[in-house]
């Protein structure tokens, strides 16, 4: 049997008061790896959609359309708006297909599901931490604003990854390129 010294309750209180003297704002969060839902060992850190990738897509939309004519600055007819919208959607789908055909959909699906799982775990982690952050750090930083900004990025990326997963399932490809974060971020 191990040789452990019992720590009395008053000793614990003294240790906490010495190292965590923030009045009632004391919280220790612990997690055990016995709970499979909180186990992160095989899940990577959440990676969010990059603004640069979004900007590249937005900048190239018109070029990818391949229109010979200039797109008017103001479109008033509903029929023309719908036509342009459908052409943009088809153009983006073609760009996506051209990139995804390099990958094996089965491998890519596993890669994307792990990215999505990381985003789900990130959201759960924030929901556990937010009460402690509010209590301990709200006088130093705007915790609510931080949470809102983080959550907006997480939700947007999660929806994007989820849509990409559904697209990969609906239209499988059998390429051999290895999955990587940078290329998949752009998809």
C-alpha cells in the first residue's frame, strides 16, 4: 500500500486561500478520462474556417462563372437575379467537385468527421468553462463577448464541415491525395 499523508480539511482550505485568494471566485474544474464523452485523447484541437479562405472564394466567384459579358452592378429583374444565383451555385459546386475528386471519399469522410467532432467537443468545453470564466475573469475581460465571438466561429465552421460531409457522402470520389487541413479548409 502506498504511503500517503492524509490532508486535513483545514489544510486544504489554507492551501486554497494561499493560492486562490479570489474570495468566492474559486472553482477547480476536473475531468476524468473514465467518461468517454469528455475523453479528448484522439480528437484534435478545433480548427475554424479561415477568413482568408472565405475571401479567396468571394474574390474569385465572378471569374469562376466564366461569363463573357459584364455582370451589371444592379439587377432589377427577379428572373436575372435567380439566373445569376443559380449560376453562382453551380460554379461553386463545380469548384468543390474539382477539389474533392483528388481525395478518396471514404478517407476524407473520416477526416471530416474528426474535425466536426473536435468542434462539438470545443462547444461542450466552453459550456463547462463559461460559469468559471464569468466568475473569475469578468472584471478583467469581456467574457460574454469572447464567448459570442468564439461560438459564432465554431457554429459557422461546424455547419460548413457538416455540409461538406453530406456532399462527400452524396458524391463519392476515389482519388489518392492525402487529406490535410489547409486544402480541406479551402473546400
